[in-house]
């Protein structure tokens, strides 16, 4: 008998997890500099995926470490979105349980699109992430998970995004965010770009941390595509419909 093995409701957005990693599974190193894993062709592919989504989500750790703009770069893609009646770039979403974000972070100062900052209800009163004039910051407070101070149920985040009209969500990391979505069985598609290098540091961030993943040796993901992009290999996996025997 087939049974559902995920927590995805029909109303929730279609979720794509996207990550660039070394061959030893690291998504960054321990240096002060940002580690470049992808090349131009893969970055352009990610730009295309971004342009096809309604929102891009990262964790506050990625904002603090990488300071990404989280914006569609290609002018052609931006113009195509505007021609379709959309903002030039998708809404930006940050999981930030502590409520501590640098107001000078670059994601606040580029396009005049919503930046949705999800915080937990148990953080200190008055502690609010900053905003810049370029963006429209929307604070969304959700209850903290029982016994997990500062952590929000990512399923509740998806439900809230669905209510705000997000149908297709790109999750770009980092480790704790990928782990949360994948262990919760809330990811439909996984894009892994593997760069031909080793990081080799025990403390370097891995793609995911330990956890119980619905897709394991008994329920493998479906490999949908393998593509060479310069010296990077993209593997695209489909996770849903998640059924097992
Ligand atoms: N290679 C790649 O494709 C790629 C992409 C992105 C990131 N990265 C790397 O990933 C590393 C960062 O990973 P990380 O695990 O340290 O940070 P992260 O996952 O980006 O963010 C972790 C933070 O997000 C917030 N958060 C996460 N889950 C939450 C939840 N369920 N509820 C409420 N808040 C939640 C918390 O913020 P608070 O601290 O505010 O509570 C937490 O400390 C960096 O080294 C970065 O370079 C690599």
C-alpha cells in the first residue's frame, strides 16, 4: 500500500532547495572570505530559477555571513517579470528567530520589494531588525516551537507565505534552514551544484546537519536531471510526490 510520507498540504508553496557545495559536502569554509563554489554558468542558472519564483528564503546566518542581495540580476529576466505584471525580483524572506539583523544588510537596500522577516514570539520586546528605504520590511511574528526557544515551525512559515500569495519558493540556505525544510518533508525539488574542490575543514558548514530525513535509503529521491555547467555538476532531484511502500 502506498502512503504519503510528507507534511505538504495542497495549499503550501512548491518548494525548491538550492545549494552549491564542494565534493566533500561543504557549503562554505572557515575563512573570513566568501567561498566561491559556483561558476558563472551555474550562477546564471540560479538567476533563472530565482526569476521563476515568487519568493526567495534564507536564514539570518546566511545574511550575516554572506550579505546576499537575493535579487534577480539579469535585466532581461527582470524586464520579463515586469511585463508579466510582477515585481522585477521576487519577495525576500528571512528566518530570524532572534530578531537580530543588520539594517545595513544588502537585501534591504536594492529593490523596492517586500522583505518578510519571520521572528519568533519569544524574543525580547523592542528588538526589531532594521529596514532601509529601498525595501518594504514586513515583520511576521510566529509562535516559537515548544521547548525550542527562537525557532519557528517552518510549515507555519510556508502556510503564511501561501496566504500572501507565494506559490513557488526558492530556499537558498544555509545549513540550518536546509535541514529544517528537508527533515520536515517540505521540499519538492532539490538542486545541488557540486563544485570540483574539497574544503577539508571539520568545522566548515555542511549542506545539512544531522536529522531524520524522509528521503533515506528506503525512500530515495528521483534524479530528474544532471547538467554540466562549466566545471560544476548540477543534480536536480524531485522529492514529491513522496510515496513509499
Ligand atoms: N553554498 C551555498 O549555496 C550557501 C547558500 C547559503 C548559505 N551558505 C552558507 O551557510 C552558512 C550559514 O548556515 P547557518 O546554518 O549558519 O545559517 P542559516 O541557516 O542561514 O541561518 C540560521 C539562522 O536562521 C534563523 N533560523 C533558522 N531556522 C529557523 C527557524 N526554524 N525559526 C526561526 N529562525 C530560524 C536563526 O536566526 P537567529 O540567529 O536570528 O535566531 C538561525 O540562527 C554560511 O557559511 C553560508 O555561507 C552557503
